[in-house]
C-alpha cells in the first residue's frame, strides 16, 4: 500500500474535486425554470416588483443565484414567471432518476481533500486504484496516520467523509423539491467543499 507523507500542503481556492462527466445536478429542473424565465413576457422590473423586491439590483443578483441552483427560489417569483407546479414536480423526478443512474455507475476518485484545521485544506492524489472502495481505504489509512479529517468530493453528486477514527459517512446531493410558505428549495450540490474563502 502507498504511504502518504503527512506534510502540510495548503490548498487555496482549488478544491480536490473528482469530476463526474455527463451528470449535472438538477439539469432538467434548471432547464425548465430557465425556459419559463425566458418565456415570461413581463419586463424584469415588473417581475421583481410582483416577486416582492423593491431593490431591483438585489433582485437581479439573487435571480442569478436562483437559476444557478445556489439558493432557494421565492414561490412568488416562480408564480410570476408562470411555473406549472405539476411540470416542476415531474422534472424534479427526472433529475432524481438521473441522480440514481449516476450513483449506480462505478467510479474511482483521483483526489481527496485533507482538512488540516478549520478553513485550511489541502488536496492530494490518491494514486491508482481498482475501485472506489480501495481508494477510500487508502484515504482512511492516511487519515488514521496523520490524524487529519479527509473527504472525497464528487461535486453535485456526493461527498465521502473519512474521520481519523476510521469512521466513514457520506452526503448525497440528490435533487429534491422542498416547498415552504415562501420558498422552494431543490437541494445542495456540495460545491466548494475543501475550499478556503478569504
């Protein structure tokens, strides 16, 4: 088994992401919402006002985050642009199917993130492995030897966390549709894990 150096190698704003080619979080949902946005015949100022925004520039900034799926959408906004709630539910189901299909594919990560201490991360190559399980075991050995928390991140899909005590757990970024009184949330993507923001 490959032995890793425990020397600190900082990682400023360059996460150790493992690319998931051909999969995009909420692809169908995003496409539908962008289509409704473009098809809306109201001008942007009217959409902002009807959505409850008085500050137009704030509305424009937030709208970009909504359509990038980085922030929950206001329900009023979705009503204003003419979203059909049954169609929205259907496209979220399509995205959930795509997520499950992607999760079923075998994957072998190339990199992992090391948490040296809060908000200070590094990235490392795992080395050649024959399976994801073998890669996780290598990172687990590094974590135990170094006493650093680690993770293997597949943005928009999942993050596998490896603790120095040998425990392993994962966050899955499954598309969802959670509706509250005033917001609609489609889930988290796990992007930015292991990045330092200064």
